[in-house]
């Protein structure tokens, strides 16, 4: 058994891995392509870092492509991220033009690969227009939405829907997060990767070293949040909760552990805001 599958088998059991092999056999001669907007930072990159090599080990020809752009592109897609989760944001036409042009350029660069792929997974809004620029595609295209669309800002959702409505199917994390679309919709519930850095057990020496680096006392209680610095993760709310609780638990300590993502232009801004708020 290959190394990655073998490591998972040690956690979930060989029966589960054998089931994966049986399912993979159904598409072993198909070419699968995943497209997202970053290889580092954020949940999608964390998923694909393991999912792509896992699919390859199962004998499925799988590749992972990344759409990249200039600052206007990332500013636009971050505005999508915020608006689709409920913020009322008016996105300037210049940013939308940069968004569409970046997708058009990426379609030209990846055209041959995407045209010949049997299954294309497009992750989140960033590469959603790609389908519009690949008219000679032969395979099925699936839009996988990893964010909460339960209460989107309607103007932004109407704009995005004109792209994602043409997909062959879409995938959401929860039924409450979905919107009505003119194609089959599926659910893949949130899950935990036991092999990710966030979930692997640390040895005692490493734990003690981390305590020392950040001047943490292992004998005092902790409030901990592990996430990107994103306003929808509500780090300010965690700090507020800490300040309230500390009135009753004077020895309480706070840890906000996380980083950013290369496609998130607001991450560093939010981190600085949290630092300033925490210092008050």
C-alpha cells in the first residue's frame, strides 16, 4: 500500500481505504482537474494538498491548477467573499473587469488542459468564470462552494450566478449554505483531516518549546482560536470574550493562532487590527 493511503489506513482502517479503491476504479481512466486561487493558506488549499495526491495514489489522473492575478483581482474576490456571506458591498466595475480579464487570461493559459479534462472542479468564486471561456470543453464541470451562501448580498450573488448557473453541478458544505441553481446540487459535509498539521499530535518537547517561545504558562487556563485572520472568523469577538472572562478568571491566557492566505489581501490588515484591539 502506498505511503499516504497507508497512513490514512492506520487511522480509519483498511476497509475504508479498500472502499476508496473500489470507487476510484469507476473513474480510473478519467482526467480530473482542480482549480482554486492559492496553494498556501486557507481551507481549500489545505484540502487539495492532501486530496490531489490521494487521488493520484488511487490511480486517478489528477492535477491542481491555480488562478493568479494582480491586486485588483484579489481585492475583487475578497469583496465577493465578504458580500456572499452577507456584507452589503458595492464592487466597482473596474474590479469586476479585472476579475473577468484574469479568468479570461487563465483560460487561455490552461485551455488545452481544461478542454480535455473529464471532470473539472472549480473551487469558490475566484475561478468561476473559467467555464465561460472554455466553450469546447468535453467533460463535466462542477462548482464547489466552500463558503456560506445562506444570506448573500443579492447584487453580488446575481452577478456571480450568471457564471455558476452554467455548471453541470455544484457542491456545498451544508444544505443551509446553498442557493437555488439550475443543475444538480450535492453536499460534502465539513470533515477533519487527521494528517493535517493542525490535527497531528505534538511530542512533549515541541509542546514545551512552544510554551517557551510565546511565554505561555501550561498551568494556567487558555482560550485558543486557530484560524486565518479573517473578519468572518470573528477574532475581535474572541478577544472580547477573553476580556470578559478574565474579570472572573484572572490567570486566563489568550492565543490566536493562525496566518493568512496568498489570495487574501485583508489578512494582514485584520491581524494588525486584532493586535491593536488586544493591546487596549
